C-alpha cells in the first residue's frame, strides 16, 4: 500500500514539474505584442497617429466584436495596411499575442 501511495506522489510531482516547464516555455504574449504590434497599436492598444486607420485594440466595441480567434487570423494574415506575421511568428506566438490583445480593455 505504501508503494502505491509513493508512486502516486511521484506521478503528481512529475506532472506538476511538467506543467511548470510547459508554462515556462509558453510565449509571452505581452512581450511579443510590445515588440511586434505596439509600434502601430500602442502599448495600451490605442492606435498611434502614424498608423492611421489602425484599430484601437482597447476599444470596448472592438473587444466585443472580435474573438481571440478573429484576432489571431488578422495577426497571421494581415488586414488593410497591416502585413501578416505568419511567416515571422509561430502559431503559439500568434495565439499568445491575441490573448494579450483581449486583455487590453
């Protein structure tokens, strides 16, 4: 019985270590946003004047009208003057940026 309990503890610890390692490997959406998007959309999501026509990503109407998936599509494929970044970012990085954009409220 003690061996079963020990084995269970080992499995739990290994699972927690693996989850922590995966979290540490996850892309930093905020840092990626600041390096790839903020030059036009601003750190706070307010489009800069040099990016005329760019969306204000913190606008409640924008947030309501756009899911994270829709934002991922625009990041990857581009829209209007914005060029897509699918050749420069991994799908995980695109998802991380989109998740960060959804926090700009």
